[in-house]
C-alpha cells in the first residue's frame, strides 16, 4: 500500500507546469501525495492559486503572504492585499515570508518590516508561518526572537542550515521543511539530521525548484517528494511508510488539517 505523503511547499501555479499540470498532479496522486500546500509569492499569483484550489479541492491547500524577494517599493500595497485576502477567506498558513539576502541586500529593512507584520497577521488569524530564509539566518532569527510567543509556530521552509541553526529554528516552534537538498552530495544537512527528532520534520519539494537526485538540475514536481522520503528513511533507519506517517502527522498538526 502506498503511504500517504504531504508536500508542504510547492509552487503549483508556476509557468513551468503550464504544459502538463494535470498529468503532473496525477503523478503526484499516484505517488501517494495526498496534500500539497501552495505558498503565495505576491498578488499577481493570487487568482492562479484560487483556480488551482477550485480544480483540485481535495489536494491543494493555500497559504497567503508576500515573498521576501517581492518586497519592493510597493510592499505596503502588497501587504494590504495579503490582509484583504485573509479577511475574506480561509488559508492554512501565512507564507512564504521571511528574509532573502541572496538576491538583494538593499531591501533588508523593508523585508524585516514585511516579515514582522506578517508574523503579527499569523498571530491574529491563529495561523502558522512558512519561512523563506536565504543567506539570512541571523536576520530571520532576530525577527523570530522579537516575536517569539506560544502562538508563533510554523515551518522553516527548505531548511539548509547547520545543526545549531536547526535547533534554534525548532526553539521558535518551527518544523524543518526538508526537500531535495537532503539528497545532494554537498547538501550537508544529511550529516546531522538523525540527531533531530523526526517529529520536527516535514517533507517538501519547493517545486519546480530544487529537484532531488536523480533529477537534480531538472524541473521538480510534487511526485518527486518520494525521493526525499526515501533519503530520510535511510537517515533515520526507518521504513518509508513510517517516515511518511510521522511527517504527514507533523504537517497536519502545523496546518490544522
């Protein structure tokens, strides 16, 4: 029997899937991927997200938020869009939000403002957050420390830090989103993950990005999460079914499914 798997992070609205989205979704379902959580980037993707949800109501679960790479001069208008959507309908998380200093360091201050504001929205609506962090662990942890509270929780998406950073993320009530990086020879997180309790782990793809081996460098998709699952089963010396069950329970607990 195919284990039930959850992909906690997939950009299903990406143009990369425009030619074969339906068959891609069928492959995911066939692989046992029952729930796919879809992060927001900015207002330009909102309608596509709603259309996907309508097309795949049993599989697609939406987040709402402003991605740090899209925190630009109009960020206040974008944050108002996030607030409006949250007031009008249900979402399962605020995300993806955070700080990215890989692409643009000049927007750090407004990225921090947007991050803090959206954390506060998550608290208001009693929702988890989904954190994007690239070249910005210190900055992200600084914001999390300032907002730390029992009602702050969520997922540290695409975790690729050190063991110490993993423990720090967990201390802020965050699960670690583990994707294709764990299958990379230079990914490094596979060297310490076994020291992290599996109850702190969820699976993700971040498709169409960061495809796991043996598809590294190609388009990623939700069905490929089985390769992440297989690698974690090896690391934890558990069956794939056990890892799928535990990580899906973890995801359900975060997202309130």
